[in-house]
């Protein structure tokens, strides 16, 4: 791990990322991310580990609703009807990134890191994993009011858990 992210991300999350990258490298598969509330932090973490440059293909940071549509091909009606923080949008983000990358596994993250708006549940985050082999996974977490950094760190851990589960399922 480079010095760039040392101190900003807890050591156990860095170690978990290294383990996921090692599994992907051993399986000869590529990873990608589609991130909203984490703002590209997971992609930064996955690209900061030396020796795994051929494992990570790309990251999509689609923070705004329109970016989700433009970058990942999500229908605006879905975002408007379901909400940007929903199972449907998380799954569509993962699918869109899978279609627009060379990756075999894509994890998506969309949520309310906080503070939440009037109708937003701070700490609500949806995750999806789309795999070239057809496997699909979804997870919904309610991290609570633990602050923006707390939600983002917790979301990275959950996304890494989901990647690990997907890699182990094959």
C-alpha cells in the first residue's frame, strides 16, 4: 500500500482490499466500481495497492442523478421513480458499469452519507454486484448517523465484502 491513503482509511479496510485484489488476481478476473456516495474512494483504494494494476479496470463516479444516466445508461425515469438510493438503481449502476467496462465483477454503491435531506435516511446505502457469469447480488445497509466519513468507510467495507463473496461464489 502506498502512503497516499495511509491514515485516511483504517488499516483493516486496506488489508481487506489487498485480500480481494489477491483473490481477483489469482482468479485472473478484472474489477470495476460504480460509486455515488463514496465519490470514488473505493476505486482509489483498489488502485493504490502495488502489484495489482491488471486487476482493476476502471471506476465510475456517478454522484449526481444525471451522471448515473449519462455514464451508466440508467433511464432517468428509473432514477425519478425509484430514487437514486434504491435497490433498482444500485443494480442498474452495476449492470451499466459491467456493460461499459472490461471487468468481470462490478460493485456499485449508492446512498445517503449524510447529513440527509428531509426525506433521506442518513446512512442508508444500497450495494449491488454484477458478474459477467450472470451472478447478481444486492445488499442494503442502514449504518445510521455516523457521519459522512463513517458511512463512506462502512460502505467501502461492505462493498469489499460483496466483492469477496462474489469471487468466492465462483
